[in-house]
């Protein structure tokens, strides 16, 4: 590994997000903003953060200096902690039918819904699926997203789930971003399975989980706990088997009805994602736990339902992350800053709350401790904008695109001259 040192700056503003709590509400005044700042890198890590001139005066002679002449703002690389980008096909017709008034059940009966994507994804080879996943990950990377969680869940049998997770592993070798895989074999009970939901889950746990361990395909297990998928009672033994094998667990919870968040708390899941249906009791319970609440505003936009009660969650003391939920059905946008800015408007979130939700709090949702802030010793993952005011990032709702994106100390996106 290249261990040469690089000093980058001066930045008009550097947002380290250091010393901010993992839980609870935040004010913009809580953020440390270093002006005329510099970032000193050593290999793939951050060596030091401070003013550019002070760092420049203290560096060794062999340090490469990358001196900036325009106004730039730098902050930690974004972390998208919930996506479904390993998929085939297109569900534009679902969107049209939903907007015309069709229900979820009516769309499914007409050949749409999750099962439609399952059929298209099964038709792809592992190489084709890896290529699609890698290209979508690179689209996220251009937005400043340096870590991307990727779920399976459009295979829904042992062979096809393995294909998907192997494809994600291959895509990770070609993408500039880090891809963190999650097994979502419990996305729904497949229509071609002859048996009960309980038998399906038991078979997946017995047959698939050991191979996931053997091939190091994932450390995370997810399930859709909902009336249209699996109940909390059905998924609890499945999750307990996963935990016994050492997997982290996360839950698609409280999207249309409640019960999933309670299960997440009971089983000490790392996160409960969606939560659009969560009421005051669920909000309070989540706030009193260590489960990260993950809001997925693009899904609310895609379906036309309420947003996650982000303001209530933060005010109650919960940890809130925000992710794209990029998927072909309910959230095809795949735009993090756009959807997070809309959530901020609808739920009255501060810039500090939004930026924390897509950096270090999102890292906690993935059980990652080595990224999400610009502090000594963490990965040198950061995004640079050509602006003199960080507030423009959310104010312009995604219109302001990164000038540069750095991953593990290497520049992987450069739009400085565009």
C-alpha cells in the first residue's frame, strides 16, 4: 500500500463531524467547522486535520502538497446504508399503475411488484449482475457516496441468493466505493416455493447461512417484517439462528404496519429501516435502544406515503441515519442528497442532523467504526464541493455536485474542471 503523505488544502470550510453524539437532536452550531483547513493523509488514513498553514509548516519534505486555489468545502464521504442495487429489470409500469390508483396487491396480480424483479434478476448471469451492480455503485460514488450497502433479496432461493451475493463481491472488486453486502433472502416468500413461510425461512437458515460464512459473502442478515412478507413471529427464529452464527441483523421494519421495530429492539439489531408507520410508542422505544433508525425518504416519495417521523425520533433521543433505498420498485431515484434534503424540509431537520445521518450515524447502522468523520486514524474518505458555504449542499437539493471524491486516500472522482 502506498504510504506516502499528502497535504490537501486550503479548504474554505472543513466539516470534521468530530465530537458529535451518535444519538439525539443536533444543531448546526454543534458542528466543528475549520476554516482555511487542511487534510494530511498517510496511505489510506487521515493523519491530521487542522489549518492548512500549520500543517504545511510541520510536514516532512517528501509530503506531496495539493494546493487548492478556489473556494472548496470538504466533509466525510457519504455512507448509503440501505440499497437494493443488485437487481435486473425495470418496474416503470408499477410506478405508473400506482400513480393511477392501483394498490400494491393489484400491481402484484398484474405481474409487477417484487416478484417481477425476482424473475428479471434470476434471468441474469452472475457476471451480468455484477456489472450492473458495479455501474450503479459508481453512480452513487459520483454523488460522494464512498460506502454503499447492497442487499440481495431478488433471488429468493439458495442458488440465486448465492449468485447475487457473489455478484456483489465481484462488483466490490471493480467499484471505487466499498460495497457492504447484506443477505435479504427473507424479502418475501417466493411464489414458486411449495411450503409455508416458516419452512422457507428454516430452509434458508439451514442451507444458505453456512455457505455465507464459508465464502465470506456477508456479515449481515435482513428480513422484510410486514404483512405482505413475513411476520415478526415467523422471522424471530430465523434471526436467532443468524445471531447464533455471528451475523449482525437489520430489519425492514414498520413500513406499512408496526411490529418490526419491536423485534429489532428485542433482538438488538444494528438498525431498523423504514419506520414510516411508527407511532409515538415505537419512536420512544427506539430512542431508548441502541438500534439505529434508518429513514428512506425516496421510498415515501415513490409510494406516496408518510415520511419516517425523523423529527420525533431525534427529539426523543434516537440515532437517525438516512439512505437512498435505491431499488427498482418503490425508490428508483438513487439520489441521496436530493431525498435527504426533501426529508429535511418535511421533517425540519438541521444540516447537522442530515449530514450526520449520511456519515457517521450511517456508519453505525452498518456497524463500521473506521469511517464517517474526518479525524486522525479513520479512512481518508471525503467529498469536496466547489463552494464557499457548506449550507449550499442541502439548500441546492442535489444540484451542487461534488468536485472531487476521495476513497481511502485516493482521488476516485474528479469534476474540478467541469
